[in-house]
């Protein structure tokens, strides 16, 4: 009897601990944990934002020298040059974000964690959105100074936010697919840029319309296209991400 009184509590304790360890974590708690991990890693290394900023700075200087002889052409090309800089810098950041996880061997561990894999997608997407937003916030004043045209128009931040959100949403999905391929640095822009045209075109047209001072009636269609594209891409990425990351 003394043996049973000692072993019974031990057995019950051992059976309850695994259930406590496997307690489900909410989607948004896991998302915030992955986002916080990426922000801390970037704060230490500054690898992604630095690469994006240097590329963006070189692009701005190149566009400035290429268009400095024709003021009218420079004013007409400001919206396109701004978005080309943001899109290509974002592509560079998207590649580095997922490649870092793959090279360090963290990607498989994150995907095997007992949480919804959508948390990994949303955490990475929000992180990429923040990184691209930081670079865009620095590029806007530089474009305003070098191109001699003010980009501080009330609705410009809304266009930037919608365009960057849509691009980071679909870009995170495509980069998760390309990271498993051999030529991942080449595959990412090949797969992503054709899809990104549906975001780039309305973003450029909305930005150009705002710089030209057009009425809201002329701009509403481009804002509606941006919002609809964001909803479609993020919803599709949420549904397909679990299948995309399967090797």
C-alpha cells in the first residue's frame, strides 16, 4: 500500500504535463512572437533595412541624374521612379527575410512549432511591411529634395501604405515558395514581379494623380483597385500558405 501511495501521484503528474506543454497558442500571440523575433534580429544585425536603404539611395541618385536635363519629364516620372525604387528594394528585403531563416536552420523549426502556420505568414508579412515602410519614409523626403517636387500630399501616405501592404502580402507568400528552390535569389523576382504589376500600376496612377492635383472622382478607382487587390492577395495567401511551405 505504501508503494501505491507513492507511485500514483507521480503517474498522474507525468500524464498532465504533456497536455499542459501542448496547450494551444492563439494565432495573434504567435504572430506577435514571430514579429518581435524579426524586429529584434533586425535591430541587432540591421541586415535587411541597410541593404534596402543602400539600394534605394543608389536608385534615387541614378534617377536624379538620368532625368535632370528635362524638368517636365522628371516631374512626370516621379511617381514611377518612387514606386520602382520601393518595389525593388522590397524584393531585396523579402528575399533576405526568408533566406536568413533558411540559412540559419530556423525555418523548419518555426514550421514545426505547435501553432497555426498562418502565424508565421502574418508575422513575416507585418515585419516586411514595417521594413518597407521605414525605407519608404526615408525615400519620400529624398525624392522631394532631389526631384524638386513635394511628395507631402495628404493622401500619399495612404497610397504608400496600401501599395506596400499588398506587395508585402503577396511577396511573403511567393518568397516562402521560392526559398526552397536552388536559385531562390533569381526565382523570387521572376515569380513576384509579374504578379506585383496589379499593385504597382494602380499605386503609380494614384500617386501621379495626387501629385497632379486631380479630383477624388478620378482617383477613387485606383484606391478601390488597391484595396480590392490587398484583400484578394492576403486572403489567398492565408488560405494557400500551409500548402506552399510544404516541401
